[in-house]
């Protein structure tokens, strides 16, 4: 799909810097381990200052995972609120609009290789859960919103843990596969 509004030079440079930091963090974490990788080493490898690093990521774990600050674009919020499709499907679309960028050189299974990153992913999700819930509650009741958001966030985490090839094109499919696994578990519970 062609972007009808090409990114400005500034936006492309910001995206390139973010990508360089993330790739350096991934490569160093895989080579040395997370505990033995420092922000300073990541900065040196990415050719950025420590200050620049912290303009893009709050921690080295966030950089390794490529977790951005949560920004819900106005257009995505409006589309979600106007949506009349299945709630879970629309929540997945909303979350993928946040600007989660899959690294070009995705290190498959980084969470599987470094389980300590799972807590970073969970913390990131928890930090932003209330913002997401406030939007979803505008389309449904509070209880349904909590369950739906929880299921989708759990599925995003599971998709990341599985280590399948993740890209901007495949993340939605991988999340749907994880939702299918969750639905199968719940169906087993009902037949027991």
C-alpha cells in the first residue's frame, strides 16, 4: 500500500535513527546477553548520543523490543469508535496503529531466547492499558472492554514469544493465530 502522504525528510531520519538503535540493541543483546549490554555500547554501535537514545527509548530492553511510547493517532481512535466490526478485530487494528515498528532485521524469538524481556513487554502493555481501555469502553461495557483488551494484549505477547517471522505485514496474522490458541483453550475448558 502506497503512503498517500510521503514522510518528510525529518520523519525518515527519525525512523532511521530509531531503527539503528534497535538493531544495535538486538545485535548486542544476542552477542553479549542483555545483562552485559549497556546503553553506552548500544549508542556507540548506533552512532548516537546517550541523550538521543533516551529520546527514542526509555530503556535498553525497550530498545531491544522496539517498544515506542504509546501514541494513539486521532484517525485510528475515530475509526475504532466509528467501527462496527467485531470488537476484537477492531482492537487489533487499533493497537497496530500505535506505531509499533517491527525491525527490518527481526531477531526471531528474542523473547524466547531472553525470557527476561517478557516482563518489559508486559510492563509496557500495563502502562498503556488504561488509555486503551478508555477508548474501548466507549464502544462496549467496562467488563467486555477489560476482557477484550486483555485477550488482545495477551495475544500480542504470545505472538512475540512464539518467535515466528514478525513484520508489519504478518503481525496481525500472528496475533490472530494467538487469539485462536486462546479460544481453543477456552473451548476445552467449556467441554471439561
